């Protein structure tokens, strides 16, 4: 399973559910009583589920990475997240009995598993009613920018990444096949476009992202995958052009002229566990 830092998850998931909760309509959260978020990471979706479920519902998060679980527990300075239990566990071997929950959900987890079908079967085992997956199609990400080179370089890097990564990060609406193979019924898919917009005044996260472009650190986050499809020379050339693009981004931000829009398509797949 591929792993990510808390900072990486914060950067990539910032604001995801600020205006996209309608995409979760098929989870029927108002009627859920026992909810599990698998691969919860730093708990962004877990907290949304807890906010949308009834006040007396039990919402839990589980993740294999204990560092991310610590970040999830510390995410709410007011202490409200203390009511959400976060437990360590493997998505393919969940530490719960059959039918322990009436909804099991994950976000951007299956795309990072070598055998997503095994996880979906486990979700179906511990759920008595619904299983849901919120998974992106990274092959269809769209970027527009006031820096001419950014869109082109983003596309070049994304194509190399997709060729070099060892899991299916473009799973998207094909999750329905995994659900069908696990025996789930009444499968529905609802697409949600997560738009990340950068414009003046720039947030600290946006300014950090620009600095990471200029230093090449943002590209280095995926160096292993990129070098699986690019030669050493090709990677070095991409990094050189990426850093130059990043310096242009920083320059435009300093002038208050930089704008960027990234749209990531997520497919919310929901299936029902058949009567046992």
C-alpha cells in the first residue's frame, strides 16, 4: 500500500468537502447509526461523516498509518474530534466482526491498494447495509493557469506518473466493477468535481505550494513513480523545467497576478450489501 504524509494529504484534500457534500447524498447519512471510514488518513472525510450523521451515531476512522491517526486526533483544536475514535487497522483485514457497521466508506484509498477488490470484500463483510468509495480519476485531472508552462508541465508529469505508478490511480467510476465482484447490489455512481482554485489573496498553503514548485520539492514527492517511466536524464530535464515554471509562479504571485484552477473528478460509488 502506498503511504503519504499528513502534510501531503492536507495539501491535496484542502477544502474538498466545503461545498461538495451533495455528492454524498447516496450514503443516506441521515439514517446511518454506525459508520466506518477506512483509510481515514488525517480524518477530513471522517469529520464530514460525523457532522452529517445523526448526533447519536457512532462514526469511527481506521488507518494503517499511526502517524496519520495522531494527526486526525489532533486536527480539531477545540477537541470536538475527541468524540471520533480513530483506530489502527489494515483495510484488507479490518479488526471488526461481521455486520459491525451500517455504512463503510473510503476516500482515495482503493487507488493506492495493490488489490482493491480484497478491501471491498472486507468492507462488505463488516457492513450490514451500505459500502461506499470516493475515488478519483487522476487521468482526467484538468489544470488551467496564468503561467503558460504550468498546464503543459502538469500534463507531462501526470502522464509519466500514471505510467510509472504501481496501482490504478485512475480507478474512478470503474470502482463499480470491484463492487460487483464483491457481490454488492444496487450500485450507483455519482461524480463530484473537486475544484481547487488559487487566486489573490493567496493562502499560506498556496504560497507554500508555489515555493515547492520553485524548489522542485513538489515534483520530488512522486520521484519514485516518475523515474519508473522516465530515464534519469528525462527526470532531470523535467525537474529543471518544473523549477523554472515554479519561479514564474512565485513571480506572478508576488505581483498579485497568478491564478490557477485544478479540477479533480471523484466518483462516489455506493453499493448495498445483500441479505445474508
